[in-house]
């Protein structure tokens, strides 16, 4: 073989050397190899450093020849590739399953580039004889500690100890070198995972509490569902470690969300809910208080302030109540966390943080997890990092992982936001504690999400009454043989002398005694007070009994000077040298003209409602898809400089020198996640107007879970008041079935307004009726009423969700304008707008009264005028549909005793409002008069997409509405 290298070989060798120099930063290597390739012998004039290098290499049998020099480079590069292979794929062979029967990544394939057997060295061109050769370590590993070089045997050993034992690390997909280096240093540095005896004893005590709590419940209530934590008892010390470490780094408030599994244990041993309060939930004779229908015990939440024993610092813990929709609480927690950070001025998330717990099947299967992750780094939604803890019991209800997901791990969804994923065997408590500590440090250091995947098992079935052997016989045979983690860890500590058997038994007896004493006290509790489980208290808003401080609402109008000032700012660009679009200039000029004429359209009325709150110190937040401009290009709350990229102006934040902030933010293209987020934001404080706008009203249907489980029933289940506002663009304009109907019938069907008799007139009726309902549904026909209903939302002495069916064509309808006179001080929201034209002047001559709501009013008024029926037909608008305005409609019905009563809607008969209003009208008239229906016929689709079909059906029901003989001879 010739020692003469070809040009290609030289080029290849040069590139290798250059790469090696970049990695090692040693110029002496360059000099050494130049001499070697030139066939020169050792030159005693070389620097001492080179002399040491040369002697080092010669002592290891490497003669300075071109072939051996090239082999040396190749071997070093091979070792670097080997190290990188472990960093990337070591988790695939990590011993993660406590049962030892499953592959946590759903794949038994062993990566060919991991040295699991000696013959695998050949993959890198290495041999068994190379194991004792010493290699220079690259800067991308910390396995050497203070050493810069190690033998190949030691390199493999340390890589296996780091990446292939009870911790599996997924992080090499992260595109930030600094973050990858940080993780490598935390896990690769020799001796990092060492605990003091005191830390080990604390861990053991926490495991005792976790396991003995479950054992106590099993002994006392063996036939009750409790969704116990058996098989993952380590989750309790894991959470406490995260909280301890976070408190140490300055966190003052931790907001948590979790599914049902282990919730009672978390309430008891992490949040520190009184044990007697938990135990009394199992009493079948426990009477419910009158504040709501309540919920099962493993859905309830808690709020608690205490001193963290590990840091001696005050910490506040909140566990959010949530339904059985396992991941629905994720965005809610994020929204509340964001709000708490916002109100504290905690822009970097150094005081408030969130922890989300998940089940493996739900984490992989439910799309809201992905939606929530994609909020994690958006400016108006980020919470500066969340710690996710997955209780990976390797099974769904009865579904094996291979049937439940396509990805290798349940946690793979987290990779989309470059969140590191730390898999850990839950039967190694010390490994779990170390991983959790690093996770807390990561969140505090980089303000990014991180996932801790606790690979564990579920000792019992889905619930304690379920038989898992039906569907997973082999798994549960192994589980029945599995030694509990507490015994394993206790035996280990006793064996190494950290604790004695007596100390261990005393710790168990101590906690058992605490449970027994609490059990005795729990028998004294005869009434369930859901208020004791409130996760979002509003100090000072209600009285000490949790009731509103008053039952009245002041007028919602504001002074004309205030209206004018807001209108002028809304018409201006309050930033110097800011160039706006020419079309926007016309819009602003039109706003200014309206302000001068004391008139508002829909957008300006909204501007004035929002602006008035800012002066009063009320934070306003508007979120949703394209809300900054508005889907219908009507709002323009954020102005964009046409010449400077990313330069924007929000005029509403320039109303006064001292004002509350206005947050308007375009959201990701998500409804489920974003509505959940805004709901959580609204939970944090009653002194904020939080609005979510659907791009089109129909689009709220993908957020229906949040609406059904949290907004509609949240107060009944969890006594949780919430003042969130849903703005749902609605109206039939021939725009197609997905861009027309906000499906008001859904909200009305879920309304608990079920009065069977209209009440007597009372000034307090409106407020008391609002207090009794679960939410408020309105369809305003005037900008002034929209202004007032927004104002009323904050001025009420309590909070209820507000559903507003907002218009589309009315945004620019020339008749849909309001005067300042309808908005000035002393004016209020009109639940019903009665007829005020010719028909009202001679009510006994009226042949028909048409009741309607929203946009169709303008179609009816136009048609009435065309047919010259303004004296014979009265038109009355219901602006608030639920709760139903019995008192005001009674006045209207009594006014027209001889008239036909007609309900007219543009929606199809099987949607819209008719099924809701019909029985309520019949109640008012004591079933003595019919209420006829006029509108579109029933249909499967919400609306047509054909413009001509739309106009024909509109013409048809307008003709019926004004045909005064249409119902003669018909029975109701």
C-alpha cells in the first residue's frame, strides 16, 4: 500500500482535521498531523505541548504515519458519533418500565448505533481492542467531568449510565445549542445525582404519606371510586420537589391542573386540604348545601396559602376544578396563570407558574393538548413555561398504547415547541426527584415548557370497581407480583443505613394516626359546602358568606364629555410620525364625523364601552382570531405603520395618562384552546372585562367542551363565578351554513332559566333574575344596547357569563346607529325595546304584534313600511333572550289585547329561539293566546350557501309576517 495520498484523500483528511480542530481547539494537532503526513520524524524543537501530544499518541501504539494519522482522526470522529448516538437515541433502550415487560416507546427495536453488544463497535469501525484506547472528548459532552479524555470502555460505560438506565432523555431535537448543553451538563456530569441522607429521609416520608393515604381510603371505602394513585405513588414527592425547587427560585404562586387519577392524594398531600374535608366526601348521607348541584369529589379544586417547609417561604397553591374531559383544563390553567402574572406585573413568570398533570392516553389523544402547547410562546398567551407531568401508566381505560396512539411516546406532541422530555422509571424515586428538580430549574432558566414522563403502572383497574384482567391479563399478572415502590425504597434505605426499620415503621404509624384522627372528625361534617373547595377566590368582591354585597345595578350610561373624548381618540392616531393606510384614514374620519354628530355605529359603541372601563381602572382583554382589525374590518383597534415593519399603535391605550391597560390580541387559529385560556384569565379577577370573539359565530362549536363543561355549568358544579363574554357573529346573509348561525338554540337549551310564572314587577327583578341564571344570552339590535350590556357586565354585583350574538351586516347598516342620548348618564340596557311608532299610539287598532330579536328587525321594519302597515303591525324587540324578560313582555302583551302574537326569526324553525320563547310567552298569557311562528322551515344545515335561495326564503317569511289573514282558521 502506497503512503502517497490521493487528492481526494488529502481533501477528506483536511476536512476531518479542520472539524477536529474546531471541536478540540488544539492547534498542536494541526502541527502534529502536518509532520506525520510529510513523513517527518519527531522534531525536538516543537513546543512542549506538541511533544506531550506526540509522546501520548506513541505510547498508545500510534506510529506517526499517514495511515495511522488518518485512522486516528476517523476513530475520534467515530467516538464523537457514538457519543451523539447515545444523546439522541439512548432513551430507546433506557430501562423505563417498572414492570419490565413493555417498551415505553412502543418499539422493541434497538438502535444499531448504540453499543449494546461488543460486535456493535464495528458500526463505527472500532474493535474490542480499541476499548482501552484513550480518546479526546468533544465539547458537546460532559461525561468526563474534569477529565478531557477517557478510554472507550469508560466512555461507553458513562454514556450507558446517563442515557440507558432509569432516565430516558429526549432533547437533541432542540435547535438551541446552549439549551442542549445545559441539559447535557445536568445529566452527564459524573456524580450529579447524589442525595444527602436528609433528602433521602424526606423522600421516604413523602412516599409514606402518598401510599398510606391510598391504603387508608382503600381500607375505609373499599367499594367507592376514588381513582387512586397506586402504581405511581411517586407523583406526590415529584410534585413537592417541583414546588420546593420553584419556591427556592422565587415562585410564590403555583396553579395546577390535573385529571381525576390521584387528585384526592394531591389535595391531601400537596395542596394540604384538610383530611377530614376529603374523608367526609365519602359519606353517603352528606347533605348538599344550597349553593349548587356540586360535583364528584375527584373533580373538585382547592386554593391554599401556606409556608413551604423546604424553603420557609410563603407559597400559594391552586388546583383547578375540572370535568372528566381530561385535558380540557389545560388552557384554563394557562389562562389563569397568565392573568395572575399580568396583575402582579410578573412579565417573566418569576413569581407565578403552572404545573399540568396528564394521563398518557389523553396527552397523546386529545387535540387541546396540542392547541395549548401552541399558545406557550405567543406574546399575549405565554406563561413563561409550564412543567408537564405525565402519569404514564401505559394504558388508557382498557386500551393498549398501540391502539391509542401512532407516535412512539405519548409525549411526542411536546416536541413541536422544543420542550425537552424527561422519561423516568417511576419505581426509582431518586431518579424521579432529580428529574423533577432539573425540570424546575429548566423552566426557571429558559422560561420554556418541559415534560416529565413518569413511566409507571396502574395497580387497579380504571377505577377501583373495574376488573383489568378482562383486557390486560399478562400486564396485571405482573402488576399483582410487583413490589410497591415504598417497600423497595424503604428496603434500600434500611440496607444502606440511612434509616432504621423502627424509624420507617414509626413514620407509617404517625401518618396512619393522622388519618384516623381526621376520619373521626369527618363524621361531624353533615353538610357539603362546595365553597370550601373554591379554586379561584375573589377576596373582597363578595361578603363573608360568599353572597353579593348588593342586589342592584347602577345605570350603565356615562357622561357626554366622556363619550366625546373616547370618540375623538378612537378617530385619531396618537403617535407621532405614524403613517396609516389611506383606507383606514377614511374610517377614522368617519368616526370623527359620527362623534361630532353625537352618533355611534357598532364599532364605536364597543370602543366607548371598553374605553370607559379603562378610565375606571378595569382591565379589558379582547382575544380571538383576527380581533385586532376585526374579521369584518370594522374594529381597527391596532393600527399598523405602513412604512415601518412591526410598528403598531393601540389608540385605546392612549385615552388617559392614568388608565387600566387594554389588551387586544389576535389568537392562534384555535377555538377550544383559546376560549379555555380566556375563561381561565377571567377566573383570576372580577375586575376585568374578558372577551373572546369567534371569527364567525358557528366556529365556537369546536370549543363546545369549554362551553358545556365550564361556562354553562361551572357555577353549579364548583360555585365558580365567571364574567367571560363570548362575542359570536351571527346573522343570515346567504353566506353559507358555516358563516351564518351562532346556534343560539344551544345556549338557550342549556340555560337554567325555567320560570313557570312571570313575576310581579319589581325594580330588583332584573338583577335578581340575572343572579339566578347560569348565563345571559343577548342579541342586541342597536349599538347603544351593545354598549350598555358590556357596561352592565362589570357593574353587576356578581359575575355571569355573557353570550352576545353580534351582527355582521349591521356593522355598516345605515339604520343601525345610536345617538349619544341613548348612552349618556342615567340610561341603561334595554332588555326589551317596545314599539314606539304609529302602532304604539293606537294600540287597540293593532292587528298583529311581531316579536323578534337581532338583525331581522331591520328587514321587518323595511317590509312594514313597504306594505304601509305601520299602524296595524307593532314590532317589539327582545334584546335579552335569557333570562327571559317576563315583566316587560307582560306589559307589551297587555298593551295589545286584540292582536295576533307572532314570533319572527330568520333562523330555521328547528334552530334559533322559537322553542325557547314559545312556552314562556304562553306562560305570560296563561295559555289563552297562541304565539304563531314565522320564519324559515326546519332544515339540517344552519343556512343556505345560495344567495338566491336565501332571498327567496326571506321573501317568503316576510310575506307571511305581514299577511294579516295568514293564521285565520288555523289551530295552535
